[in-house]
C-alpha cells in the first residue's frame, strides 16, 4: 500500500464518524426523526459514495472494512477522548461485535 492510499483510506475512514459525531445531534434536535433521515440520505449517502463509489478506502486481499467499522471505532475513540469510561464501554463494544458478526452470518446464509 502506498502512502497516498494510506492517507486516502485514513481520510475516508475519518470523514464518516466525524460527521456522525458533529451532525446527528443538531439534526435530530432541530428536525426530530426527519433529521435522522436527512443524515442518512445526505451524509451517509455522500460518505458511501466517496468511500465505495470513488474507492477512497483502499482494501486489498481478503480483509474487508465497512463504514460501520470506521464509525464504531471512531465514535468509541472520540468518547474515550472526551472523558467517558473505557471499562464501562467494553461490554457494549463486545456486544456490538457479536451482533454485527451474527447479523453478517445470518445475511450470508440468505444470500447463498
């Protein structure tokens, strides 16, 4: 992987959790549930297009990273950085990994 691809991958992985952290609360406070739909349509759609459509996140080999991983780790890191408790977050983090793995497995069973 070249330095350019590393920088593009880092930037692509950073954009989505950053916008998630900055935009969701104001949108939901101002527009209610419609704010979530606005975020999903505009921000998630734009980030998906950048990361997957324009291949901003470089993936090689068999490893696969989705924007949800970037969002999860990015928000977790931001929460720890802002002073939230790391030990209290571990059970939620583990359950999210288990739930995501189980969801992916169930989805793969239906797609065969």
